[in-house]
């Protein structure tokens, strides 16, 4: 059924030692789309994806991949689903290209191994054993193994981790082509720019629950400004009075109310003003710096990013 969702989770629960790592989580991933599942370390996203892959059994709720239960219908799903694990999950004693040919031989209509080898630059380490590959090389090989069988759904866990910029953009282009071919792609990543660039729909997960979801542009335009926030970032000496800056910005000669801005010290010496930034906002900030006898080492203005949304929702504390 080409119009049916690729993946559906409804009220999924998974507990370890009595603690709910996944807590009544629901999400839907469409065919021909990239769905990103984001969250801090320990948020439950990897366990969620493992339930979709049939690697773990949920304690409650339902999981359907291509309309089938990934545990009860594992044999039927295996030829139709590609999986790229975070650690690769590759046998370490075999040569890279030998491994890929072996995986391709398991499918009735695999992709051309030579074509994938060229697209992902595998030739340079084709005869190297997996254990001797760099992290980025392993990731490229794992991606090749995940897609060689022409899957209808692909689960990608940190697909470009450890890759150089050239490899990363090659992977992104390949993901876009899979989407254009109608493949449903479920992506987990800590790289917010990767999710922002690739994802059609984003789920942000924390403490085992979905805390925000939506099309990527909708999430970027969420927050204090209905028109989509811009950000002003500055670097100056640490210890400046952020509350005074927030009060100054909110009472400055602007057309937006004070509630439209968020002012935070993102780390010692780095400050962020998020809101409908305009020239008067810049003037207020520079006047505040003058009053503090502080010279900014850097001031940049840009649009609100998915990383801004993520940090607003999950906080800035280390996990």
C-alpha cells in the first residue's frame, strides 16, 4: 500500500529495571520522506529505533513497519528494510568489499555494488579489513550495506558520524535520492544541521517522550516570534549581566514586546539574543556593551536554527 505510512508507533513503552526509557511514545514516518528523531543522550531514541528494527520488544504499545510487526513478521520485513546501526554492526575480520558483495548476494534484486562503491568512495579501502577502517570509512560501508538490497524503509543511526565534509555531503545526496525514489527514511543524529538539511518531519524526544514534532519549517518558526525568530550572538568577556541585557533589549526602541526575546548566556563569554532582531536591537546590544565597558570579540546575526529549537526544549545542561 504505497500511501500507507512506512513506520507507525503508538503508545510504545520500554522499561529497564522498572524505569520507562520509552514512555508512551507515538510517531509516524511517511514513505518518500526523511523523518528525524532527535534527543539528548539517554532520551530513549535509540531504544525506540531498536523496537522498530525488531532488535527489542516493547513492553506496551504497538510498532508497525510497512504495516507489519517487526518481531512477528521479521522474516517478511528483512528483505524490505535496511538498517545502519550506530556502531556499524559489521563483521570485523572480512575485507570491506567482500562484505558488501556478500550482503548483496542475499537479496533478489540488489543494487549494483560497483555503483555504490563509486558513490560512497569505497574503492580506496576495498581490500582493507573492517577492523582497520577509520570511523568514517566504517560508516560509509555500513550505509552501503543498508541500502544495497533496495529497501523500502531505511533506519539510519548517526549516518555521517566521524565523516569528513566530502563524505558527509555524498551521504546527504544519497539520502535525498532515496527519498526521491519513495524510500521512507528514519534518521537519528546529534548533528542539528544534518537534520535541518535533510528532514521533512522532526520528532524531538526527551525522557522517553515526544516533546515536540512537526515539519522542519514549522519548528523553526515556533517560539516567541510568530514570524520566525532571528538570532544575534555575541562573544565578550565572561560575567556580564545577562538580566540587564534582557531588560535593556525588552525596553529598547523596537516594535516588538519584551516577551518576544529570549536572552541567554550559552556559555561563559557567549550570549544569544533570540527574537525579531532588527537594527534597533543591534543598537541596544552595542549600547549595553559600551555601558559595561566590554568590547565584543564577535557579533553575528542569523536565523533561528533547529539547534536553537532543540536547546530551548531540552535545556543546556550536560547529560
